[in-house]
């Protein structure tokens, strides 16, 4: 491909709102252009990357036995109402009306669409399992779209949905997709981890995210040699303390005037905060079962030296959203801020206790009375429904095998779920089992952010000069630079080299621009980030040599022009 024939509008300066390297570099290197807030056009280089990534994903999904389909970009609201997500999804769901006042959504995800596609068409267990996928446009009305393709409003995604007649078969397909995703991300040249994760708004039980490790990652993940999890889902070996446990002869109420914080309480009783119980009071928004939303106060209890993990707390309480409660709201619920404990709470107040506090003795808790705490309390006698995993696991905590956890930054590029019957039951999608009885489909869901992957690949590999594409997936493999296209011999050699490489399946970008200076051409090579560059300059005429540049590290070497083709074929042999 000739640079002079391709639309590659490179820029010297980054947009003012570009906070991440990928956002700045993809615009500067002419891969994308901004159309509006969170909306981007794909220029030829960007579209080329989108298609390359899609091709890898499509090939591996087909090998895994999935069937490609295409859902409508717009979904009638009736299906979202049927599934119960019309009110639950929140403001990120863009709702609109057509000229006949019909209600629709621009789909951010397609569980409803795929259930509607399958129900009535798959009627017997003999037709299962089935995995349907698409690579298509999605829309999520982000409150704060930012970071370019990393968090735009419009995006391209691969989403797949599987249907099964047993939990065992769902688990088989979950592992099949897990292995498929590992092949996809390996082929794309990414340093990734599969981590345990929260299911979020999609719902379901088993859930794993695929995270690419990157310094600018928006997610925190905790890793050991045998464990990896998003902080929202991380678990740990229960903590212990070598500090002396407080001892009280009996459970009793103790006067603690104006002692409202854990730090003050630990100092007052001269004990480790490990033996205190912290109350975190939140206001939750809940589905009222009538198509609306209700509010109520929820209290979460953890150790004094722990913090709650918001996603875990939201899952435990089944809240649509949790937010800080005001002093007035706390008082209206009959609670005393600073002195709240799990014993003697007002009857209507919902509360949950972290699992690690179960059966703990000699604990100090709030007495639900101003200026009083209870000492010598044993954490027993609560219904099982009150116990949940609430704690935010931290770096340095131990995994279940006793190995310290390390915190890393990651960027989510894929997510796989075991949905169960969450959508099929709600939408009355059933098949007939071996006994002729109607059963709801057991479902799985598997997503990959195709357009996001372009940005992630740049975040994972760049320097101060520009993008560094991995040779496993790049817009071109070789960038040939002719400093002076008026030099007929140099240009002829470049054209021949381009043709010979392309005959071998190597994609080449030949910078044949007559109006561009050598410095501008080299700057564009470094900015665009093709893995290998070949400069055919003065040395070619003088000594028959060309300069071979490896973009990663900008390693330069002089090589005989006669040998450069074979050298490049050797460097790229695994990618042909």
C-alpha cells in the first residue's frame, strides 16, 4: 500500500482532552477522529485494525463451534420490560421513540434479542447446546465518556450467548470460551490475565474478566502465582491478628462519650481495630416491583481495620445502586451515626455482616445509642441471610493458599458469564427436556470489546514517539521509507521489495510521498508504530545497504539490500 494513496492525516499535537496515551496517539497517528462526545470515526488505519481484530475473533469463535448472527442495533422496549431490565439498567440505556411513538433502546448488550431469536425456534433438548455470536455496534450513554476508544458511547463488540439443557454443559461451554479467549488474546500479542469478577448489570453466577496489564489500567486486580481477581470479586484467606484480644467478663454496655470513629474507639479501649466492628451506612435504590425505584437505608458491618467493597455490598443487598446516606436520612431511619451496631437495630433497617466476623468473640460494637458501645460481644445468632462477603481485599492480604496478593493495573477486554436461567425464565423461553417437560434455557454470555482492544493494544505498548504495534497484530508489518523518491534506483528497489514481501503475505506500507521531508517520514513511522521499518537512503547508492529499524526500542542496523527481504521474512515468519 502506497502512503501517497492512503488517507493517514497525522498530527504533531494531541487533543487537549486526551488524558491517556492511546487517546492521543490514535488521533495523532490518523487511526480515528472525534465526531462528538464519546463518538469516533474510524479512518483507514483504524478500520484496518478493527477488521484485523474482528478476523482473529471470528476465526477462533467459529473454530469453537459458535454460529455468527447479527442482531438489530435497535431493540423494542417490550423485550427489556419483559426481562426486567428496562428500569434496572439505569441512565446508560438510551431510550427513544419512533414516529409512531414506539419505544426502543439502542442496545448496549443483547441478552433480550438473543432470547427472542431462540425462543420458539429451539424447542427440544436435542437441538442443544447452541452458541450464537455477533460482531456489531453497541451504544451505552456514558455519563462521562472519556479516554477515546477506552470509554466511548458507541463501540464495536463481540457478544456471544450460549443455550444449554444442563449446568454441566454450561460449565463445559464456559471453559470452552475461556480457552477460546486465551487463544484470541495470545494471537493479538497481549499480556493478559483471566481474573475472577463481579457479574454487574448482566447478572448470573460464574464470571471471569480478561485483563490486559497496563500502567494506565482503570481496574485494580489482585494477583498471586495461583490466583487472579478483580478487586470487586477478590477473596482472601481470613485475616488473623497477633494483637491481644480484649476480654470482658460479660457482654455489657460501656459509656463512650463522643467516641464516633474507629480510630478514637481503638485508642479509647487500647485495642487493635481488628477487634472492633465498623458500621458503614448507605442509602440503597431498589426495584420496587412496580416498574419504579424505592429507597431505603442499609447498614454493612466489617472489621474496624477493613473497608467494604461497594460492588460486593451492592450484590449482597440486591440494590440497584448504593450511595452515602445523609445525617438526616440516617437519623430518620432511627440510627445513631457513630454508635451503630448489629444488635438492637430498628426492625425495618436492612443489614449485612462480613463473613469473616462470623462467630468472633469479645468484639466491640456500637450500642445503637448515643455515647455507648457494647463490649464482649459474640457475633452469633444472626440469620444466614445476614452474612455476606463484603470486605475489600487489599495488596498484602493472602490468597487462599497463603501467598501474598500483589495489586496490578489492568484494562478489561473480555468478560464471560454463566447466566443460568435469569433471562430465559423472565422471558418465558423454554425447550422440552427428555421427559417432554418445558424447561427454561440455561444460558451463558461471552463478550469482547473489539474497538476497545485497539486502544488497549496502544496502552500496553507505546513510547514518547508513538505507538508500538506487536508484530502479531499490526496495521502493516513493514514500513518502507524512501527519503528521496526522485532517486529512481532507490524507488525502484523499494517498489520491488514491497511487491516481493506482499507476494509472501507480508503487508507493507511504502512511504512514497514526494512532498514530505525525510524527518517527517521518520516521525510518521515512529508515530504509526509499524513493527519494522526499512530506510532506503544514501547508503543504498553508496554501499548497497539499507537501514532496518525495529520499532520496539528503535533498534537500527545496516544490512545488505540483497539480504533485507529474507531478514524480514525470518522476523515475521510466525505471522504469515
